[in-house]
């Protein structure tokens, strides 16, 4: 069994910063791409950023320059540093990972989500 657990969400004022973290655990053989997605009320889930196992990154245009994704392959973690937050960044943020398990299966795994609320 594989689990992703996020932490670090909360309430912050506009212009503030937050750092989200996600830890993968369980029967993990290797992790491929990891990423963050978000879903605001009444909207579809959207890409925030992804990072490959070698460190290559991809960001949604609206997050470039404000959000930074990083990962620690030794700890099976991925983080998202967010600065200059605006109320439009309010959403539930989800961690995602492409994981090969020790029993030979590949799966697309999601965390339970962490709420980020930015007040104006």
C-alpha cells in the first residue's frame, strides 16, 4: 500500500507565503514524476507544478515566479514553496506521484489534500 500525506496548508494574508510538503510512504520501489495540483470551489482541478525524478520542473503559467517545487528523493518527499499569495490562490492543494510499488505495479497516487486560504 502506498500513501501520500500533505501538510503545511492554512490561512495566510494576501502577499504572504506558505510551504506545503508531501511525504510518500509504503511499499515504494521508485517514484517518477511528483507534483502539486489545486482545486478551487466550483472549479476543476488544475496543475500547479510537477517535478521529475531528475529535478526537471514544469509550472502552470500563473504560478511561474511565485511558486517553487522541489523534492528529496532520499526521503520520498515533494514540497511547494509559495510566495506573493493572492486570494485567487485559495484552493485545496493535492500532492500527486507516479509510483512503482515493490509488488510490481505502477500507480498514480493522490494525497487527501490540504486547504490553503488567502485572505484579502
